[in-house]
C-alpha cells in the first residue's frame, strides 16, 4: 500500500509563508521522494488557491455538514472540490473538542465530502484519561462506528489514529502502542466496511524525522498525519523520505 504523508498546517502561516513552504516541498518532492509515497498538504482554507498553484494534492481541514445555506463562516465540500481539493480532514480532535463536533455532525460532514468525491481522512483517538483507564480501544471503536453507514465507500476513506495526548506534545505514542491500536483499527475496518483491508491507517501525534522510521516500519501503519513538523519543509520531506525507504 502506498503510504500517505499528509501535512496538517492548521491555523498557521501568512500567505507568503504558505507559498514559500509549498514551493520548497514541491521542489523536494521532485528530487527526494520516490513513487512509494503520496504527499498531501492541508493549508488553511484561504491559502488553498495559492498553494494549489505550487502543489498538486491538496486537502481541506474540515467541511460543513450541509451543502449550502445560511451557515455563516462555514465551507462546504463542494467549495473545496471546486478549488481543487481531493481530500478533507474530518473529526480532528481539535475540532471535536473546540467546535463540539458530535458523531451526528461528523456523519453529515462525511456524507457531504463523499457526495462531492473528496477522500476523507477521518481522525480518531483517545485522550490521556481514557488511555490511563484502559478505555482507548473502546473509544476508538465507537468513533469508527460513524463510518458504518458508509460501508460501501471504503475506498474513499483513510483513518488517522491520533492519540490526543501525543498531538503537539513532542512525545509520540510508543511503536508498540501504535501497532496495537492500528491492528485493532484494521480488524474493525475489515469487520464493518467493504475494502476494509485496503483503507490506509495513518498515525498522527508528534511525528518527526527522528521517530518516523520506527513508526513507518510498523506493519499496520500506512502513512502519517503531521502537524508541527509539516511546517518545516526539510522535516516534512525527511519524514516522507523515511516512509518511502
Ligand atoms: P503534531 O499534530 O504533528 O503537531 O503532533 C498532528 C495533528 O494534529 O494532526
């Protein structure tokens, strides 16, 4: 399975910086990365058109649960598709927490994204308390159950396992914990979705050049969703190089 290396730029960078970063990653892609990896950039909505001029595979960081209407400030899946996105990240823990996204909201967002032919990167992951109480697999199973309704569209889905406590903390989960959870996710996908064995499962949470190789050699890791390290062209490319090795 070709690995997907996705940069989640979150609410970072000015327009010039976004252009500069995209240009440097694009140059590196041509010279440093083999065909074994696919790279994706997910800039802030307003930077997408500028970044798209420099880099071909682009995603949004969210989309609305409706197709149009009186939703001030929201961006629809159709709008993302129109400006050249092929992916959208949905259910990131920062949105589940900061924007109170419910499973019903997420179901609507996934539905819209798939209807507009966007590939969905659906994020799951437990918080620290849930892990300490041994509830992490149950929490992730529950989050995954939102996908059951889309069982026939497995080929348009990617999962990102991101333990909340590892995001932006500098400390990724251990390789053993990552592999255990990814294998649990793989089993669940195979049980409930068509093509469940072909859905990519990305790891996210403090991925950096120094831990990327150990993470990418794990059997059920099919790529990474990268926040902080995706804002530095050299780090992002170095991570991608490890994935394609
Ligand atoms: P991080 O973020 O790489 O900065 O930990 C990952 C994410 O939130 O997707």
